[in-house]
C-alpha cells in the first residue's frame, strides 16, 4: 500500500470513529428507546463511544508519524540539493 492509500484509509477509520462517538452521545442523551432499556441502553451507548474512541485516537498518532516522516524526507531532499 502506498502512503496516500494508508492515509486515506486511516482518515476513513478516524471519521468513522468520530461518527460512532457522536452516535453514542446522541443515543445516551436524546434517544428515548435507549433510555427505556435501562442498563442495557447505557451499555449500548457506552460501547458506541468506546469503539469510536478506539477507532479515532490511534489513527491520529499514526497519521502524525507518517506526516513527520514525510516532512523529514522532504527536508533531507532539500538539504541534499543545496550541496
């Protein structure tokens, strides 16, 4: 896989994670069905938030590492062209 495909895939995973976090918050605060379910409803909304956080947080770090690597390679190329 090329870096651009990895970046695109990680962005999709991160966006999906953010959507799950938003869904979990919506379910917990505004959905009456989840409220009527009691503890099971709380578990469902908390699971959405938890899975969303798992999907969104590590991908941000990976994207940062890839961008730092790309920047260092670019800096190396620029410095090599000057000499």
